[in-house]
C-alpha cells in the first residue's frame, strides 16, 4: 500500500505538460502570425513607398523636360539676384574719365572711374584697372544701329530708321523691336563677361530727334527700364545718358547720369535731382576746336569750371569731340567760388 500511496501521491504532469505545450504552441503561433503579419505590412509599406517614389521621380522628370515658352525680352543672366553682390553706387563728385576713340592703356588709369568702349576694350585691361582700385563703366550705343560694330549683321533693316546727323553709318534704333532688344541683351552679357562694373548705354533720347520712328518719352522710359533691369540682373550698375525729359520717371533705376554740354545749352539744373538723390552727374563740356583739339585756355577753363550754372557736386570734365585720352578735370567748387 505504501508503494500504492506513494504512486498515488506522485503528481500527474502529463496534462500539465500538454496544457503547457499547448500554451507555448499558441503563443508561438501568435508570435509567428504576428511576425508574418508585420513582414507583410512592412512589405506593403516598402512597395507603396517605392511606387510613390517612382511616380514622384517620373513626375519630376516629366516636369524638367518641359521647355518654357521663349520670350524675346528675356535671356540668361550672369548670376541670380539672390546671389548678386550689392550694386556699385559711385559717390557724388567722384572724378572720372571717358575714353571712347582709343583703347585705354595702363598708364592712363589715374582717376577712380573710367568710362570706356565695350567693344574696343579687353577683359584684361578691365581686370587690370580694377586691380588698381578703379571702377570701369562700359559704353555702348543702345539706341542706335552702328554699321561698323561686330554684331551689326544681327540687326534687321526694319530695326532702324533715319541716320544720326553728323554720324555716318549710324541710324536711330527702334527700341521696341524684339530683335534689337535681344542684341542689347547680348551686349550686356558681353559686358558682364568682361567684368564691367556698370554700363553707359547711349542714344536713348531718339524722341528728341528726327528718327523716322515712333519714338516717344514713353517708349524711352520703357526701354531704359528694360535695360536697367537687365543690367542689374547681371550685377552691373546702370547710368542714364542725358534724358532730362524722362529723368523723374527713371531716377530710381539709375546709379548715375552722363550728361553732355548742359552748360552750353543752359540745362544743367534739369539734372540736379540726380545729385539730390545721392548719385553723381558725370558732365562733359566740349570747349576745344577742330584746329586745336587738345587745348583750352585758362580763361575758358575758368569760365566753364567755375560757372554757377553747373550745380554743386557735378563731376565735370572738359574733353574734345574725339573723346580720346585728352582731359581737363574741373575741381569741385563751393557756391562762393563760382562765377
């Protein structure tokens, strides 16, 4: 009986083991099922992500393949406005020189600002001048067709009208022409590539001449705005050439004003708003004669440089009509020093 009692008291683990194995089996099935479900979900997520990525890439590629409509008024620029350095603003009264009829050389760089011909000046001389602490303005005619310029073949006969009186081979330009404007943009690209600090576009005042074209002050303002915006987009400053009749409408666009013979024609006061805006007026007077193109008497020099008809602050120089290296710099005088 003892053996029987001992046997009867021995625990029966068979059912417990069966139940325990069943619980582990269920848990394993749950775990496996959970893992499988997770893997399925991960797979679906990855597949969905790849699909969306491919669709996005395809959409992006399709968008990048679209070519924007061409606009004759727009072209590529040297640098974007967001990366542009601040525009150069010369000070009122700064000394300057203008040489258009011959390329400047290194011995002539003796003033802070030089105005030189865009086509006749090399990038190397511009770089050299800037290395000496000078600023370089590049001149080109924006409002006329000149038949000797290297890009003259790009103009169409309908782009220009009557000739400029006294200037053989030069004709007033239709400044509203898309073709002419594209040529001017190419010139601005060339100026930027050469490293010009600013540009001096000439002959914007066709409205005051017998151009044979429908040029008005409104078309001039539109053209100057077009040129100024394009120059600024290329990180170059922009100057107005004369243009007293449109000055009030564009003074905020320009960094200076180049004026010719305003004393002779009693017009200098028309340009005082430029000085009032904190910008220089670069004035040229032509006192020489054809017989003596590189001479002006002391009396004539005093008559011009000390004349009260020139507002205080003008950067006045005396030049001959050849616009070569010959120059007389007028000193900046106070009002009580003027005659």
